[in-house]
């Protein structure tokens, strides 16, 4: 059985499987260099963290593909082009801790003006000034899934009020259609939604205008969720703050105006990329491959609405 995996570590993890399972012909493809073999022969594919070039054409050639297991929670590059006989599974859960931790750090950094103090330190300037505080804030989590739950657990000791929002309402969770009424009361808005047609441009000029003066927008979702021009206008006006792990274009060009906009903290899409997440990915991939080969139910299958 032919399998392409994202790294040599994952290939090594699959070198020894339980007795009775098919032998795997393991090939490493990290998205660079030539293809390791004919895509037509691939039955299982574990693509790398950064999407490889030419995904639509590649998947179109993978007529024998039966399992596509991503190492990310997002599956938007693959879902529209999935071969008809293939099952798509994501890595839901493996990046929760890192992403939630980044979001907490971003909130504290921006509320206490760490970027301002770092800049003052570089100038050799003793810049004494009062800052905001996270305590007593209302934190609106937009996209309340497993990462949102992990974030709420980590915020438990910070004396904040959590307001949860998901695509559809459920017990103790507001529906996305309630956002217009919720935004004016939030001190911090955290975006954790997947990139879908329904979330593209969700945070537009109207969304941002409903946020209270001085509120903080934290984007750990996808750059496509936020209208970059509308956000830039609010930042330049000094009305909002932002912490962005994702941007409209990645990598963000060095001359992009977001780099020099006031009140913004940017990291290069690293929130969920931690040693812990790498270990969890390897465990998940091995278990998923064993389940698939043994004919057992898979975890994290993408079905219906994503």
C-alpha cells in the first residue's frame, strides 16, 4: 500500500505496525522537490503543515486515494478537490494547547502594552505609563470549538467573563447571527473560526464598527476571515487594537502597511506550531493509519458542514 507522509519522522513511526496489517510503501513528500512517485498509486496521503503547490491538480491525479489525513485543523485547501472515494480527516485537537496559549499571551501583551515597552527598551527609554488590564474584561470567543474550550480553561484564573459564539446556537453558546448584539459589549474578540465560504470576510467594516472603542481583536483563525483594509482603517484611526497570528497574505510582504500600523502585534502563523503539537501529530497520524488499515472507525472525519 502506497503512502506519502509529510516527514521522515512520521515515516519512521509507521515502520513497525501491529501484526496482520498491510505493509506500507512509505514515501516522504514535504512539498519541495520532485514528487516521490506517481500520484495515481497513492492510497494514503499525510500532507505537510504548509500546503504543497498545485493541490487541485495533484488530488485530481490521486484516483486511488482512500485517506487524506491532514496535520492541521483546517482542511480548506483539500476539501473542494477531494477524490470521490477518499475520506478526509483533520488534526482537530493537536494544536489546541499551543493556539490557546498564544491567544492568552497575545491578550496579556496587548492589554499591558508589552510591544510599547519593548520598543521603549530598544530606544533606552524609561517609558512609565499606565496600561490596560485583562481582569474584568469580557472576552468574546468567535468559533467555540475545541480550541475555544482550551482557551476558556486557560482564562479561568484571569477574572474575565467569557461569551461563546459558534455557527449555530446551543446551550450556553450564542449563534453567529447574534454577533451584532454581542460585539459592542466585548473588550476582547478572539477569532477561532475555520476558513469557509461562510466565514470569509466575516470581520468586515460593519463588524469592526460595532466593536467598542479600545477593544482588542485577536485573530488565530485565518487571514481570510478579516477584511484587511477595514482593519487597517480602524488601527490607523487608533480606535482598535489587534493581535494577528494570521494575515490577509502569507508571508506578509515586508512593505505591507500592517507592519507599521499602530496598535497591532503580528506573529508569522506560529500559534499552534509547538514541539507539543508535533508530538501529538505523530501520535494521531500513527493511530489513524492503524485504524484505517484495520477497518476501524476514524477520528476527526470531515463530513457535512465544516
